[in-house]
C-alpha cells in the first residue's frame, strides 16, 4: 500500500475511502484508525457508504446502514465529507421526488453524491447545488469521448480501475483535478462483463424478476486478489484524488 509521506513539500492529493460493511455502533474515527490508520487524517477527503435506506443506491445491495448520524456529524465537523452512492441505473422523476428528504438531510459541503443516471445528476445539480456530483465508476468511462460527455454533466468523474494502466488516455486528460482514480483494485479490475451492477440496481428496486448475476465463475483463473497501484506516476501527471477500498476476508475483492 502506498503511504503518503508527511512532508511540507508533498503534493495536494487526497483519498476517498470505503465505509462499506462498517457497523453503525463502531465509532467512525475508531474505524478509520483500524482500517486506514496509515493515512494522515487530513488526506481523507471523504467516506462512501450507506446512510438511510434508499432506492437510489446502486452497485451493492443495501444490507445495513453504515454511517450513522453521529458519524456524519463528526466527519463533517472534521472537514471530511460523505459520498452518497446514488448509483442506480434506473431512476424516475417520481422516485427522485420521494428521495428529496434524504438529499436535503445531507445537503451541505463537503458532502457529495456518486451518480450513474444522467437525469438524476441533472436533477440533483439543479435542486441541491451544495453537493459535488461525481460520475460513478459504474459508468465505465474509459475513453476521451465518454469523458468529455460526462464532464459536461458531472463535477468530477471516477474512472474504472483499468484506466490506471492506460497511460495514453490519462496523459490526454486536460483536467486531471476533476478525476478520481483507484488507489487499489478488487475483482472489477479483471471482470469481463460487470453484470453485477445492473442486476443490483434491479434488486434494490425490489423487482420480482431481479436476480443477482456475476461473471466471477468465468474468470476465476484471472482473479488476482486486491492490487495496490503505484501512485507516484499518477500524481506526477496531475491526478489528485484517489479511491481506496479495503479488502474483504480472503482478499479477492474489496468493500
């Protein structure tokens, strides 16, 4: 794991870290010390995880609340934001209106939302201007054409894990400060189809025909476990924001 040196000359880069599977009765700073104690606290820009249940979530099934009201308050008081993973593929205007109380509750800087559906991004941007709106990794923005389109809608874009190895693509990005790259990678790095994302979006909607799908059985030999990326070359190219996962038991993928 790349550990930032604490010096006066270090570049201004930060991390958004995973609160996935955090129990709400575990104090937030105890959680950070245990799982991300190698990071200086001022390098943690935000945590992403579930608050109250919402049909706007995507990517992972909602099992439990991960960030309590106390967690959010303490993080915000320390200048650390929360990132709401509102990355469901399927969103109607009526559903958005039903979720307004949730959006209003956390609508303050430095909090942000992670979005896949472009309509949802536009609605939140119009009604809740204090949020930074990030394009989810689920959008799989892996070339300049997709990126240019996304940057017209979103404040920042999370690129897929594989982009870390696409040096030509990264060097051609004119606004690296609007990009989040992964600091480490789990099973999505070698996944050939990423069918889980759309299936989870349907499951969260509680659709009767929703079934979880995963291409893992097709790529068992390709799984490399959790990988740590070398960040210095990315920092040298001007990238300043990194997403950091923590590994699940067994280490094949991350929370």
